[in-house]
C-alpha cells in the first residue's frame, strides 16, 4: 500500500493508475516533495502487475503544471542546482523507462518542468485551452529536467530552440501541428478520451508494449545521457551568475507584492 501523499493523488481504476499533481493553488508547481512523491508513486506502479497503463494529469482546470516551484530556486547554489537537476532528470527518466505506457492528460498550462514531465510520457493528450512552453529563459535559466533533450527529440531542433531560447508559449492546436501533443480535445472530454486511449493500450500484451517502448527509447539513449549531463552542468553554472538570481528574486517579490496588495 502506498502512503498518503501531500502533493499528488493516485487512483487505481481497473488496470489504469491515475497520478494527479495536486497543488492547484500553485498551478501544480513541482517542488522537491512532489518530485519525491512522484518517484515513489511510479515505483509502486511499476511493481503492481495489475496496472497496465499510467495517466498523469494536474488537479484543477487551470494547469497540468506550471513547472518547477520557483520559490525553491532562489536559494540554489552551483552544487544544489546540479543536485536538483539530477533529481528531476532521474524521476522523469523513471516515467520514460516505466515498463508500462504513460499518458499525459494536459488539462491547462504545461510549462517548464511541467512540459518536461509531459515530454517524458509516451502519449500527450491536451485540452484545447492548454498552453505549452518552456519559459525558463525568462528567469535566466534553462530546462534542467530533461527538457532540452526531449523537446528537441520530439519536435526537432528548430522548434525546440524557438520554445527554449525565446520562451514562446504555444496553444494546444499549434502544439498539435508541431507534434508536441498527439491529440487535442474539448476540456470536458479530456478525461474520457484519455481513458479510452489507456483502454486501447491495456488491450495489448504488456511485454510487447514494454519492449516497443524500450526499443524506441534506447535508439537515441547514448547521446541522450551525454545531453543530460551537459544540461545539469549548464543549469548549475547559471546559479553562479547574478542575473539568474535577480530574475528569480524579482518573480518572487512581484508575487509577494501582489499578495500584500490584496
Ligand atoms: N512556481 C511557484 N509558484 C508558481 C509557479 C511556479 N512555477 N507558477 C505559478 N505559481 C503560483 C503563483 O505564484 C500564484 O501563487 P499565489 O496565488 O500564491 O501568488 C499561483 O501559482 C497562481 O499563479 P498566477 O501567476 O497568479 O496565475 P496567472 O494565471 O496570472 O499566470 C502563469 C499563470 C502560468 C502564466 C504564471 O503563473 C507563470 O508565469 N508561472 C511561472 C511559469 C514558469 O516560469 N515556469 C518555469 C519555472 S522554472
């Protein structure tokens, strides 16, 4: 039995497990606790032979996840930034290497680390009002949970550079054209459509699905591992710069000011 979680919810429905990121008041921003709990939930799911498919989504109507919790970034040093990068990479690699298919049901914003999590899934269904992007550059940082590698792999280098280097956000329909998501559905159909896809996957032999997934993923793995190491190195390096710290602190102080004004 899994322990009760603070930042996620899990629900088993027949042969499918739903993992829901559950900090809706913070647009499901991913903090250290959530990373750890996600990892534990994935472990539990991996060991459960009755589970044949996993769905990851976000609580509420507004966000799948708005990315890494920015309030945890401003104190990072070169060393702890590298640790955080490696931890996120490890958890999202757990998603990618899980022996069962994983579907992302993108119910709103999927930004930064939230997009990176969706990219680690095997399939991405998006609500028509979802918005996807990698705005880290605006904080003076780069995606560090596998985003630089997976985004380029999925949409190609040119689109990855547009999203990461310009911080452009794209709506679901554009994401579909880019191959960033597999299907776009009305918000009230997202759950049913995701379940239908999970159901189709559950009908196929688990071993064949596992090997298909691993074979496809392992094709680019050698350069991917190298890319992940470089991503960590560069992310940590940015925490030695003044501008990164200033941009993160400015985001936080604007929020605090907003709270004070209320
Ligand atoms: N980390 C921590 N908190 C976050 C967050 C994040 N990545 N994204 C949103 N939040 C919090 C906000 O601070 C706010 O909290 P508050 O109500 O206590 O002030 C709450 O979630 C709601 O967000 P808010 O900004 O008020 O909603 P919005 O609709 O005006 O804007 C976004 C939505 C997604 C455009 C905006 O929240 C945003 O730009 N978030 C940061 C995205 C980002 O840079 N992600 C990459 C991080 S590395």
